[in-house]
C-alpha cells in the first residue's frame, strides 16, 4: 500500500511539473517534443490530477442534444482520455486527431477510434478532412499556450455539418493569456456571420485538482 501511495505521489508531482513546464513553451516544436517524450506515462500523470474535463464536457454535450450514433472527432485526442469517456457513454463512431504520433500510438492500443489522424490544427494548416464530415467535434484541454489557438476554429467549423456541435473545455485561466485575448471577439464575429451560435457557456469547478474550467458549446448553422 505504501509503495502504491509513493508511486501515485511521484506521478502527481511529475504531472504538476509537466503542466508547469509545458505552459512556458514558446515554440510549437517544444510542445510536440514534450508530448512525444511523455506519451508512455501521460495517462497515469493525468489520472493523478483528478482530471474531470472530459466528463464535464460530455455531460453538457449530451444535454444539448449530442447523440452517440453521431460521427465524432476528438481533437487534440492525445492518448484517448476523452475518447474513452465517449466509449463508456456508448459512442463508438469516433475518430482521433492529434499532432503527436506517439500519443496517437498509445490511443490506438485502446481500440477506441475508427481512424487516427496525425495533423496540426490552426496556424494555416489545412486538415486532411472533407468539409461537413462530422456531426460533432470535442476538445478537452486543447486550448493551452502554444497548443490550439483561436484560429483552429477556422478549420473545425469547416468539417462539422450544419446542425452539428463543437464542444470545448479548458482551464479558465488561459483566457488571460495573450494568445486568447481575442477569443471573445472571434466568437461574436462568427455569430454575426451566422457560422455558429454559442449555446452553452459555463465555468466548471475542479476541471482538475481544484482548478476552474471554462466550457463552451457551439452549434454550427
């Protein structure tokens, strides 16, 4: 028992250090290499932080009408933590998208996803996905400095069908980061252009380890 508690404490400390470290990265390559090097232990580190983002997001998505027979894309899927929650809720038509092949390799071992797509999102990148392919896009923890930025929505709205949903949950505090100061205006501009409608926005408690989360759900028009 003591050995297990010691190992859990090690993973928790490693996870906190990893989160603190990745938040200081200023280049995409630094972020990519970080996930490449932590893929093997990522699940255990995340579990040690009491990560509730995926469960909170899915609860809200189901409440606003997402169905398990929908075709769903898990963006910044990593090792499949959100995908596993989808599967546990009876959703099986799920694809994964992540920029790190090593993370996707770990996700593949879980037999959650039908297709695994390795691609960057945003920063001018065009996704290798046809327009109007998915009924829903889901993201948990994707918005973080030097991860997905506001411009990622340019492509994500393209690949979601009219009437479909985009659900996103992340740390509330990142909204103060310079990369996301324009997010609110971007959301309003897309509403004015009749691209989407913000149908759910709420602060969630204990996104992980007592940290507040911000949850948003958009309906594509």
